[in-house]
C-alpha cells in the first residue's frame, strides 16, 4: 500500500505543481524540486528504487528535448555564430580559474559555467523579445553553450576515468567516431524523409491513434543514449545528439513537437526534478555554511556570464541589453542540475557541495529571471519613441 501511495504522491505532485508555478510565475522545475525535498524529507523517509529509474528516463528525455531546440541549419548560417561559440568557451576557461583561486575545485567552475535554454526560451517568449536581435543572441549563446557544456562534461568523464593515457585517447577517438556516425545517421534519415515524405507525414499526423511517432521518438532518444554509453561516454550526449538529428531531419513538425513536449514536460521530466529534490538533504537548509556557499555559487554563476557585458561594444549591443543577456543566461537550472548529477557520479562533488549546488540552482532560477524581466521592461520603455506634443 505504501508503494502505491508513494507513486500517487509523486504523480500527483507532477500534475499539480506546474499549475501552482504558473500562478506564481516561477519555473515549474523549481517547484518540482522543492516538492521532492518536502515529500522525501518530511513525509517519506526513504528513496524508492523505481524513482531512480524514472529520474534517469526523465533526464534522457529532457536532453532529447534540449537537443531539439538547437536548429543546426539556422545556427550554421548565422553570422554571429562565432560569438555564440566564443562566449561559452571563454566562460569554461575563466570560471574554473576563478573557483580554483577562491578555494573551490576547478570542476565546480565547470559546473557553474554551463548554459541551459530550458528557462531562457519561455522567459523570452513571456517578455516578447524572442524574435528580436537581442532574443536571437540570447538563444544562440544558450543553445551553443548547452552543446559545449555536454561535450565538456563528456570529456571530463573520459579524463576522470582514464586520465592522460592511451586508453583516454582511444575513448576520445571512439567519441569522435560516435559523433561521425551521428552525422552519417543524420544524413541517412534526411534522405529517407526526402524519398518517402508521405510516410513521414503519416507518422507526424496529429490524429495518429496509436502514436507511432511518439513511440519512435522515445526509441530514438534511448538508442542515442545507449550508443553513447556503449562507447564509454555519458548517455546524455547521445540523447542530446538524437534531439539535434530529429530537429534537423524533420522540418515541419510543429504539432508533433507539441506532443513530444507534452509527454516530456507533462510526464517524464518532472520525475527528474522531483528525484533531484528527493536526493537533497534538508538538513543543509539549516546549515549556515551550505546556505553561504549556495549564495556564493549563485553570484559566481552571474560572474561567469558577464562576458556579453565585456564584449558589448564588439558585439554592437547596448549596455542594458548586454546586462539583460547576462542575467537570463545566469539561470541554467537544467544543465546545472545535470552537471551536478554527473559530478556526483564521478565522485567530484561531495554531499555538502551537491546540496549547495541544488540550492544555488533554485536561487538562480528565481532571482535572475525576475531581475531580467525588470531590465527588459526598462529596455523596451526606453526604446519606445517619446510622445510628440
């Protein structure tokens, strides 16, 4: 009976929490983490094994959706692609140096330098600047930063397991071969979609009663993660690349994409965020040290994203615009949690730092988007023409 009650509590939370989050105007993922903290620390004192499996499935599907957000065609043709690559790469160089200088590990700096588009795109839509030049710059930096984040985490995984050895070189070669095979697979799928458009259209149909398309998507995400695991790298890289491939091959998929997001955000990904909250030690909230470190980490996340301000003149963007870009990039909730999860698996993050990072992810996901909305209002009001007398 306890098992069924626990399952009901988790599913009910995943259903109700987004409604409350919408009213409070904060990301539902934040409340899902808090719900997991409260449920498994105050009401239930054990972590069921089945939640670990659902959490892992939620993470893989979440990374597949993240990969779908990256439009390879548009990015390759974008004239500002060099900036979208340079800013995240410099952040991954500078932030670990800063954290090392203040007594934290270099890997902590890598975790803080990650970028995620999960909160950014909804915030841009809400603010009405998604289709503006500033919005395109933010999305470009976020998506390329997300890709670089996953590649760096994968590289860290290889280095941690094998160090600087011949085996590390072999695994790196396997990774490059995996990326090459992903490119070939992309091309093959593209040709299939081109030769058999009617079959693709049938799968993408809105009224498909047996949902062949959704089943295929879930299978593709799992195949990508299994292939990545088979060559000794993080499965999230495989599911992320699978999402990129899917987005590249299937151009007209607006209605079908709604189904994919509904399955992901409506069912699977909440298990990941609730699972993260379930693993949080609530005693950390009573620890002044944990809270202090979390506040410091939250500040460092913003510092790691100040490069748009530094390069504002070269990028030809206004000062307030550059600050707005830095603010919204400082809410990498999803990738911050993913990087923390990877760090725990590799033994590079201990329990205390894990709790501080989870707390920092919550703080940054609430604080920086809130300040971003204020800055955007000032930006739009200052750009409006003055009324003529």
